[in-house]
């Protein structure tokens, strides 16, 4: 039983009060309990306060992070707006130049000038200081790690490698009064943007718009310039630059490592020509088609060769500690890698084009033009990424994919999709190319690790000039030994003068700027591109007049005038015998299998293959017996003695370009480079994409035969 006094004592104890009515012993016990529970209360209160502080800090951190993210988003939008405005200004100025017929400066050179002006403003006119502190810590590692994890007061931070800086720049970075412009860092794009986004449409458009008639007529010479000439140019430039580097080392101008492999790499990247300015003027003035084909074909293929060659040089790894010594086995391995990567990329690009042709042939996408165009676009672009993912070179793959798509897939597309794909890739090529040239001008001032060495720059200009000369003149002399119609000296001088450097050289040089040697290469490459585009590109029209190269040539005319001024006709010697065999096989078998064009396989395959032929032959091949579609054909045929049998009709083509049909009266006046309709098929002769196909009514009078 609890008394009233006990209740009061209990309430006093619970309330935490020391009642004076308590006895001394009771008061001591209560005080002892309170003293024991006090640290717990204080600790709990401390935890509550600490959690509140941490919550406030986390909230403040989130606010700061969101604010920085918003500022970064606005900064990125402003940077992209700069490039959009540059392209807009370039387009308006191009219109003005075309309206005034001003040919001295091409659109690419104009884009570079605008990029330079904006770069000057960003470099010297706008400063956005960074609100961070630079702390230099020393640690000993054998190599520069691409990423670094740093433990700062229990928090882990990840840092990425941006590049190497010299010892003199460390003090500048550590200085508190330095106003580092964050915008300069923002407008410096990741090099992968150029390779994975901007280069594919440029390279694909080059293959997709290739004029195959003139290309195959000069195929042997183009391959010699592109493969042998690029290797010669690379070796000449590499050797000359190595001598220049040794001279710089002797006089004490070399501030870092620069090996012979670096010199060869520099020779490979500056051997990639991009005469976009010259070719644009050639196209506008209608310069001799053979000169255009030689220059365009070389520039298309040598870009691919330069990419594979540069990657092979980077992969050169001799055994031992010194990776820059000469070793025969490593050289052979490097050569094998070059051949393997190029052939693998070539096969991958062609295979993707063939798959696209089969898909567009055996599906009814022609009824859905938007889906058809989207599939064509995605299959073409994925070729580049697939090649890069497989360890090959996307530039080579997408180039030959474009050629294959133009030759096969184009025939399967609906007329609307044909126009869309041409215009789409032409637009993407225009925007990407001008974007790259604008960025070149911008990078001259925004790139923060430039190394300009006068000795290296002068040596590079001389080496590029001599390397181009070693490519053009000896090879032309050798090729003229086997050519019926020689490459004249004026053509050789024009090809020498038109060896401009452009987007590919820039993209290869900016891909790796982490070392002293690569930074010097990049800075020098920019100057080489500026000089060739402005001076050589701007002097194209005067050079044509000086060399007396004829202009206003109709590319559809097979008759042309040789370099010695005599009129000539296309003969079988102009195109390679291998091509003549290939064309016959392609026209009779591959075109009918992959496209809606060509003769039905039931007429070209043996009788035992009848079921397979009927399965693979397109229904259009039977429906359009009077006129099969072959809209993209611009190949040479009258250079060969090609005969084609179909049913009871045989069409033969002799070397002079005259065509006869068995059982029909030979034409009295048969013009070359035209189509000949036969029963169930037509023999397609060279024709540009822009030229509409002749109707049967137009062809019959010229043949002198009655309609079937």
C-alpha cells in the first residue's frame, strides 16, 4: 500500500525536483540519478543539432548544385547559339557572294574568318572567373591516369585528365589573380563529337554523290594517287619533320619529347587532302571532267587511307622498354594491321550497303516514304559506329557504304525517298563542313594549350609542299607510261596546287592533344589549313586561267578534248579491264538480285536455276520489260566489248561505242552515252544522276527499230 508521502516523493522524483521535505538520503539519490542521465540528454541534444546542421548543409549543397547546373545549361545554350549564329551569318554571306559572283573566297574560308573573329572576342573580350581554388598535390605515378579518385575529408571526388601542362604554366594556374575564362573551356568540344557526329555525313555524302562514270574511267590513276601517293607523302613529310625536330633539339627549342613515330603521324594526318573549295569552283565553272575526277577521287580515298595509316602508326609497338626504336617485326605487324583494318572496314561498309539494298527490295517500304528514308539514314550512319565498335575505321566503312548505297539501294527507293536522301545528306554535309571550319577559326584562340614554334611551322610548310610534289609528279610520270590519254603538265600543276587540307586533317589532329608533341602538331595543322584554304583555295580561278585549263565542259558528253588539244573519244583503254569484267557481272547478276533493275535472272541464270531465279527476281523486272529502272547508272560501258543476251535479243557494244541488236537493223547514227531499250531489258550507258531517263518513244527512233 502506497502512502500519500510516498506518492509525493515519487512525483518529485519523476518531476526532477528536489523537494526540501525529502530526507538527505533521498535527495542524494535523486541528484545522483539526474547526474547520470544528464550526459545522455546532452548527447541526444547534440545529435539533434548536428542532424539539423547537416540537413541545412545538404539543402544548401543541393541549392548550390542546382544553381550551378542551371548556369551550366545556360552557358551551353549560349555556346551552341554562337555556332548557330556563325552558320547563319556564313549562309547569308554566301548568298551575297553568289549573287555578286565573287569566287575568290569560298564558304569554308568565310566560316573560318567568322570563327576567328568570334574567337578573338571570347578570348580577350569576355572573362568569366572560376569560383574554385587550385590546389597542387604531388604524388609519384609511372603514367598519367585517365581518371583520378581523391579522398577529401572522407568524400571521394573523381577528376579526369585534361592534358599535360609545362612547369611554367603551373605558377600561372596557381596564381590568385588569374581570370580563367570558363567560356573558352565550354566551347572546346570533345574530339569524339567530330568523329562520331560531324564526319560521318561528310564522308558518306562524298561516296553517295560520287560520279562513278568518270571515277571508273580514271580508277587506276585515282588508286595510285590515293594509296601509293599518300604513303609517299607521309614518308617524305615524316622524314623532313624528323630532321627539323633534330635541328630544334640541337638549338634548344624543343621543350618535350618528339619521336620519329610522332613525325610519321604528323605526315599521315597532313597527307589527307580536302579540296572542297577547289572542287566547288570546278563544279561551278564546269572544269574538265577528268581533272575533276582525279582530284575528287583522290581526296575521297586518301582521307580513308590517311585515317588507317595514322592509326597504324599509333599502334606501332616494338618489343622492349623503348617503344620508339625501329624493329622489322613491329613494322610488318603495323603493315599487316593497315591492310587488315582497311580491308575489314571496306567489307563492313559494302556489306551494310548490300543488306540495306535487300531490305528495301523485299519490303514494301516504298509505300511509306518517311519510314523508308529513316531506315536508309539510320543504316548508313550505323555503318560508321559499327566499324568503330568492331575496331575498324568508320571513315572507310561509311565511304564505301555510300558508294554501295548509291549503286544498289538508290534504285529500290521511291522517287520521293530518292530526292529526300540526296537532299538530306547534302544538307548535313553542308552544315557539318561549315561547322568544322567555323570551329577551326574559333579554336585558334579558344584552345588553351597551343604551342607555336616558328622553326617547326616553317619546316612543316616546306615538308607539306615537298610531300605533295613527291606524290603528284613522279606518280603522274609513271602513270602516263600506261595511259592512252596522258595527264598533262597543266593538270599536274593544278593537282599540286589544289592539295588543300581541311576537315579530316583537323579532326585527326584534335583527337589527341595530351602531349607536347601533339599540341605542337595541332597548332601547326591549324595554320596549314588556314593557309591552304585561303591562299590556294582563293587562287583557284586565277590558276585555271594561268594553266589554260578549259572550263564550261559538259560532263554528259563522252567526247572530250585531251590535254594536247585534240578531240578524243572514250575507248577501252580508258577503263581498267577488271572493271569491264566486273560491270558485266554486276549488270547481269548483282543488280537483278539486289535491286529492281537489270534483266530478270530467269534470262541470265542457267535453266537449272529457274526456281531460284524466279524467287530472287523483282516483280518490277517483269512488269517493266520495256523500260527497267536504272536511274543511278553513270558507269562507263562503251569502253568495253560487252554483250548481253536476253531471250531472243542480243545487244553488243564494241569499242567504238556503236551498238547492234541481233535481228534488227543497225542504227545509222547512234550517239554514245545513251540508253538502248531491248525486249525485257535495256543496256545502260554512262549517265549522270541528274539526267532523266529517256523514254522508249525517244529511244526507238534513234535505234531505227520498231517497238516490240
